[in-house]
C-alpha cells in the first residue's frame, strides 16, 4: 500500500510532453557533425537536468570542440522550430483532467526555462490551465537543479502541501533522485530504452501514464 496523497507534481519533458524525441534528434545530428555518437549512456546522463548542466555533461562526454554555451546556440537553432510539434504522451491529459475534476491540486515542476516552456506548450494551453501552478528551472528561488530537491520543495511550498503528501511523476534518474531527496513519493515512467532496474528506488515504475491507478494512492479512482 502506498502513502495517502493529497497533491500531485509532474515533470514536463518526456513525462507529459514527448520533447525527448526532439532533443534526441537534434543532439544526434550535432554529434554526427563531429564524428561522435549520441548514445543511451549520454542520454541517461543528461536526462532531467537543467539545460546548461545537460549541455556541459554532453560536451564533456562527447568531447566536442566547443563550450556548453556554444553548443546550446547550435542546438537551439535546430530545436526551437520543433518544440511546437511536441505531443502529449499517452494517458497524461486524461489523468490531469480526472484529478482536476476531483479538485486534487496539481503542479508542474520542470527544469525548463520559462522561454523553453512557452515554446513547448504553445499548442497545449487547454489542459495546462488545469494546473494550480508551474515552477520552472530558471525560478530565482531555486538554488540547485535536479537531482537536488529544490524545485519540488518550492512547488510543494507554493501548493501549501507537506512533501510527504506529494506524489511526483518523473521520467529521469535525476528527477527521481530529486523527488526522493524532497521526501516525496515518486512514480517513474522512464523512456523504454532505459533499464528499469535503474529506478528501483522509485515507489512505482510504469510503462505509461495510462497504467497509473489513482486509488492505489488514496486518490479518487479511475473514471476516465
């Protein structure tokens, strides 16, 4: 039996929106230009982290001939035009709608900057309105990005929620560690290419949001 939950917090990239496939396409393209391969080890190392942190790790692991900041300039030229095409992942909108119908407070806690968030979500305004708040990676109150717990603790504070009553949905190792460090329960829905054994510290590991049963967490049961 899992803890009784009163508030739900979601990551964005790779969890609510399929932006990870866009990132992978662009990262692979730039790596190829320099005779490198953007493989699963690199993908795992950067997943869920703030943008600049991810870029520094990627440049270091692939030994690319420029700084993280220079890499981001090249990446963004390719990535920004793609962001508006990001689709909601299976089961996400249905769960958000279901919990909103039952007045369960919900928040997004994403490492994305405000600018990136707006580009990604331009075509998803209808269901975004169901969230009580959004906390983003460039918020001035966040000292350290995931895997530090800052962003989740800030979201809980703004929701007026106790961390132990919060359930976090994540897709990355860094995000899972951040949620656990915040004292919250966490359900991980990782990219199918990742070894699920890496997420053993999570309370649940699912293949998609459609597999989630709210009643297991003392939340209003499935009716969607």
